[in-house]
C-alpha cells in the first residue's frame, strides 16, 4: 500500500503527547506483517528508545477485526515453493524485532483487540503492557499449516502454567481474554468500548495509571476448568501418548481436542512438542528465538508448509495431504533435523 507520494503506509507512526503510536495498517489483510513493516517498526522503536520526548509506546491495528493475523503466509508459501530465501530474511528481522520489543526500556502497550495470531503475538505479547478485550482471539495456529510456533511463541507457551502452553501449541486453539491472562499472554482486560478513551488517556498519562482506571475482570474462560485433564494428558512424552490419554479421558472436550490434534501436520506436531519442551530449558527469549529460526528455516524446505498453506489459505479445500501422513511415520531423526545447525553464516545471533 502506497500513499500519493509513494511512501509505504502499511504501518503508520505518530506521536500523541508523550506516546509513540504504531498503527498496523493493512486492515484488508488483517494487518498481516510484511518485511517492510517489520523494518519500519524496528526503526521507529530504535528512535523512540533514545527520544526523551517519548515515554511510552502504543501498538494497535487498523480496522475492527484485529491487531494482526500474523505474517504474510502467502508470500512465505510462494517463497518456499520457489526455493527462495526471502522468508529467511524476513524471519531474521522479525525475530530481532521480537527481542527488541521484549527488552524495550519504556512501557510498550499492545492493544490485543480482535484477532492476534502468529506474528501478531510476536509484536504484542513480548511487550510490557498487554491489553485484551472481549473480542480478543489469541492463537499460535502454526501446526495447522505445516509450520511450528515461532516469533518467540514457544518461549511464551513454555512458560504458561502447567501444560496449558503445550495444549495451545499443538492444537493451535485460539483463546479469549480470560484464558490469555491465565496463560500469561496478556496482563489487562479492558472492554473494547473503552479503548478510544484508554488510547486518548495515554497521550498525557503513564500507562499504569490509565490501565488502573479502565481494567476490570473478564468473563470466565474455558481453560481453568479443563486444566486438570490438560495437565494430565499433555505431560506425556510423545504426541501419540498425548492423543491416547485425551481419548481415554472420557470427556467430550478431551476427545474433541484429540481429533483437533490429529488433523494437524504430524511432523509439525512432533517438532512443536520438542520445541516447547526444549524452550523450557533455554532460559531466555533470545536463545529460544535462535532455536525457532533454525526450525523455521528447516520447515521452509519441508513439504508440509507449502501444502498446509495451500489447503488452508490458497485453495481453501481444508484437506491437506501431509507428508508423512501419520504420527507413527515421523521418526526421531526427522524431528532432530529441524533443530540442526544452519551453518555459521546463516545462524541468527541475538545479544
């Protein structure tokens, strides 16, 4: 998207009082991130970090549907199909941005209203002030397109209470406000009708004071009441055993969850489980992002990413032909290859 003078307006940057404001501005594409958007956000945050006139930052999405539905997966599909390296360059800069957001020294307020998925989680849930509404639907849905949670998603999910993060990683399920708070993906609930007032207040008031006036308790979610069987089932060592435990629970919700998992890419499921478990031991977001970069680059050359995006986004037949088609056909060696070093010249190195 270009303005009349040829400038890129897919991300807008303004200052309102003492707050730097980022508006993701691709509402027709659910504000999906492109490489130029990532670079421009990084440039703005770097400038604002050192600008004493900017005391906090706000990120929001244009339109009524959501903050951001993720990266531009059509572009990633086309790049993977062509054997290109554009996606690798995009991820390198995107993950650097995720790390920058996490260590940003000023309050970083993310309005996680509406759809917040994949890359949208990456530009919001690493921030210091994360706001959800009754319209929020937060998810890392990558296993459904033959990919693996990235943008620091495995770091966030590994830190969720019990096995809730493993559940969200494997199923790709979206959660509302209460469950996002429970899982540590958000900090505050504000009714959507109050967002204009909240945004206006940030122009002249510190974020913590504005949030104190507008935050309240959300309606109950689903995960708390399902926590007992989620923790019990997902504590298993393999995806196959997780599915077996879910089916043995005798709970309709657990059975439905097992069926949801079995519809995902078998390879992605096994790599995702390994990635979340490894993330727990890596300690920092930076080390997890480096691991995710390796996994993402290897996934770009695997067949399920192209096929998953084709089935879910391009042809929309919702009938992916996974390769291999069953969990039993994905061996340990196949999973380990996703974590193999890329070579010194290609590795992502974060401070």
